[in-house]
């Protein structure tokens, strides 16, 4: 995923999205590892926003810190997510050249592996102006929801087993700062059909 100034307006129907997925709730355990201690409120917003984005899948998402994992969190599906940079709104923006990559997922011999990275420095860099203009509570929500949207994009690759991107929705290859800050990034119906076998 890279950043660009493109803009796509999404119009989704929650009712029609729900109708695409008729399977009972499945469990997905997400193991997390943070390079530096994250902002707890932002992490809370991230979890809530990811639940909202993944709602059409009827997924039951369990979060487990890799540092606290004891091997007893057996689940049918697991994903390991490493958060790079600083996932904290009160830290100074990262300096140095931006990679332009908000997140990525490992691929081996054409197969999508359940190992993803989310770069909080890139996210904060893309949202620098919005974060600076916002009150503390709003900053926490902005960062947390943006982290969820980037993570949902990587989940899209995992769920569909594809490296391809779409022109709209959560599967877009490029997000703007405005999109990251908005609630419009969701799976569209075509992407849901691709992931229906999950
Ligand atoms: Zn991607």
C-alpha cells in the first residue's frame, strides 16, 4: 500500500454486505507486537474500528500480545501483526524519508502468509496536519482508526489470498490522509465475494 492524492467515494449498503456472508461466526486471533509502547486509547479505537470494518464476516476477533502469548490461544485462523514506528499520538512525527508504505503482508512463492506489518510512523506522517489540529481525544481516535484501516487492508490480502488491489474500498492500493481519517474505507461487495470462503 502506498500513499497518493487519489480520492474515491464509497457508497456501501450494510444490508447487502451482510447478505454476502451467511457463515456462522469464525474466530481470528491477531497476535500483536509493537516496536514501542502504543497509546492505549488508540489501540482501543483500532480494535473497535476493525470490528466495524470486519462486521460483514461475522468474525470474532481475539487480540493477543505476542509478549503475553502462552500457546494456549489456539484458533482456527491466526495472524501476526508487527506495528512499526511509534503508535502514540504524543510522540513527535518521525523524521527522515518516508517509505510510502503504510502496511504490508509477507508473500512466499505466491502464497499470502499471515504475517503483516503496519507502520505507525507512515500513518502519522500522512495525517500530520489532522493530528496537529485535533484535540487529544480526537487524535487518539484518528490514529487508532487509521491503524485499523491499514490492518484491514492487510487482512484483505490474507482473506482473499491475492496480492491484487481494487479501485475502491479497503482493497485500494493507495490511501489519502483524508481517507485514512474518514470512515468510508470498507470492503465492497466484490471484495466480500472474493473472501467468502474464509
Ligand atoms: Zn495491498
